[in-house]
């Protein structure tokens, strides 16, 4: 599993965890705390993913046509 797949999987897991915690929250204050925590974590992971993506070179089919070297 690569880093991007891990981050995407973790974002899905966080959504599930958040829903489970919200079910058990006894009042609006607890729900607000749960939402604030998970929103912060999700934002951090998404920011990390975006930062990593900006440093990954494109795959061949995303390169400009004149950039691809034909070895045939």
C-alpha cells in the first residue's frame, strides 16, 4: 500500500470513527467536540496528501507529448 492509498483509507476510517462517536455523544457540546476534532484531523491529512501530490512527478500518460522519449 502506498502513502496515498494509506491516507485515503485513513480518511475513510476517520469518517466511520466520527459517525460512531457522534452516536454515543450525549449532548450538543460533545458532538461539537467530536466534529471539531475529526474535521481538524481530516484537514491535516488532506493537506498532507495535497502537499505530497505536488511533489510527485506525473506518470507518462500525463506528460506533454514532446517530453516522452520513444525508445523504439
